[in-house]
């Protein structure tokens, strides 16, 4: 099992949701967050130096997947979120130790569903 965390531009959420749905990935948690990447929230640094950090609105998508679903999920996120411009976002992948469905007590792949 893997836990995918994707940080994307808020206006790409609908496109990412569509791409995920087409890939048969329908479970996710979405939050609004703020962040900055290597531009520190600015398109360009001033005289080569970034004076401070500007946190911009972003959307965070978290998806727990079984291992066979990892690649298609990542590809769907990229398909929906990529414009080719700076700030398109980033995807983090972690090993997921356990998943438990509270209602039934199912664990592991069966709980991811
Ligand atoms: N190393 C990181 N650690 C934590 N969050 C990050 C990291 N890099 C990016 N993020 C998050 O992802 C968001 C989008 O990052 P962004 O796409 O700007 O990455 P980047 O490395 O600056 O790439 P690009 O040059 O394409 O803009 C950031 O606003 C931040 O919320
Ligand atoms: Mg950036």
C-alpha cells in the first residue's frame, strides 16, 4: 500500500478529479492548503535573492492505493494537473503501513477498497 499526496493548483482540481475518475480511482481526501516551491511563492526572485516567503493557495489530494494502482493514479494526477508552467505541483509517495475500515474492521488492501 502507498499513500500519495499531491499538491496541485486549485484550478486544476476538477481536471484531476476527472482524470482520476476515468482511471477508476474514486477515493480521496482533499484539503485546501498554502505552500510554496522553489520560487518561494514568487515567479522570480529579486536581484537573485528571495526576500521572504509567499505562501500561495494550493489544493492537497491524499489517496491511499494498493500497489497495482500506484502508477495509474500518479499518471492521472499528472494528466489532470500539468500545464507545463512553474507551480504545477508535486507528488509525494510514502509506504503505507496499514489501512483499517472502521465499519468492518477490514485491513490492508481490502480496507482500501
Ligand atoms: N520540497 C517540498 N516540500 C513540501 N512541499 C513542497 C515541496 N515542494 C513543493 N511543495 C508544495 O508543492 C507546491 C507546488 O510546488 P511547485 O510546483 O511550485 O514546485 P517547484 O519545485 O517550485 O516546481 P516548479 O519549478 O515547477 O514550480 C508548493 O506550493 C508546496 O505546497
Ligand atoms: Mg514552483
